[in-house]
C-alpha cells in the first residue's frame, strides 16, 4: 500500500511541473511537438528512475552522519553531507551522458530534434530535485526510492506530453495576438496546475475518514466506561441499602 500511495502521490499530487514548477525550461522549450516531448519525457523517466535510487544508496552509506560505520567504528563520527550536491550532480551527469550516447546511436532524428536540451537534462532542476526531495523526505528503502524516481519521471512526462498535445492543437485556434506563444502556454500550465491540485483529495479523504472512525470509536469507549461506572455505583448503593 505504501508503494501505491507514493506512486500516485508523486505523479498527481507532488507533480514536478505542476506542484513545484521544476524543469520548466525544458518543459516550455521542447513541448512544441508531441514526438519530441515523448522522447525527452522518456529520457527524464529513465534518468530519474536510475539516479534517485543510486543517490539514495550514496546518501545512506556515504553522506549521512555516521553512514560510514560499515567501514569501521572509527568512521562513525564522519559527516559527508556537505558533498551531497556534488555527488548527486556527478551521478546525474553520468547517467545523462549514457542516455545521450544511446539516443544518438539508436534515434539520431530524435537526438537532432532535442538539440541542446538533451545534455541539459544534467542540470535540469527536476532531476536534481528528485534526489533532494528523496533525501529531505527520508525515504526508507531502496524500493521506495526507485518507486519515487520512476513516478516523478512519469509525472513530468505526463505534464510535457499534455502541454505538447495542447500546443499542437492551439496553433489552429484564434488566440489573441499578445498571448500567442509562451503567453498562452503559461496560462494553460497554470490551469493544468489548478486541475492537478484536485487530486490532493485522493489521499486526504481516506485520512479524514480514518480520523472520523477513530473519533467515533473513542466516543463509544467513553460511553461504555460511563455505563460501567454507573453500574458499579448502582451496585454499591444497593449494598449500602441492604446493610
């Protein structure tokens, strides 16, 4: 259940684009065509799904205070958390280079259409944000870290795919001249972000229901205790009257 909750929450509620507005440069620049958006979105999914669990391992066994205890008791006091940004970015840059090589080899047309934005995934704030959010939210297991990275990538993919499909159709719409281009794109993005906010009730509704059930149970217990206490008092009074 924890994996399912984290998966859907990362896609719809904590969406990288619509909730935190990370990765907006690539989101706006490479969303003019659906085919290009699909290629970049798939690359982002792969990079996030690989780098987040790798950085989780780095955080757990190298960076955290006391993480080096597996090397020996004398390393228990070491704190390398100040190296988080450097090592996270190094991991991301390595994986982005791998993606760039694979795309150039097997999809040269996509490589050409993505242009400079493919290597710029290395400095895409959504990619680094995934690892930093993983660290700040204290994700407990490697499986959850992979789940979070994959779901965050899918959320970013859905965002750029949706805006690309809308921008392809909006070319044939009568958009006012001052709003053409990025103007109408920003407006649509804001409206989509508001729409994604509605998914917040997917999880909070269940929590409220659980809290309400707990409150009802507490009231019932209090009623039973009161009834038991009244019975005890009645028995004591009866005994006193008999005496």
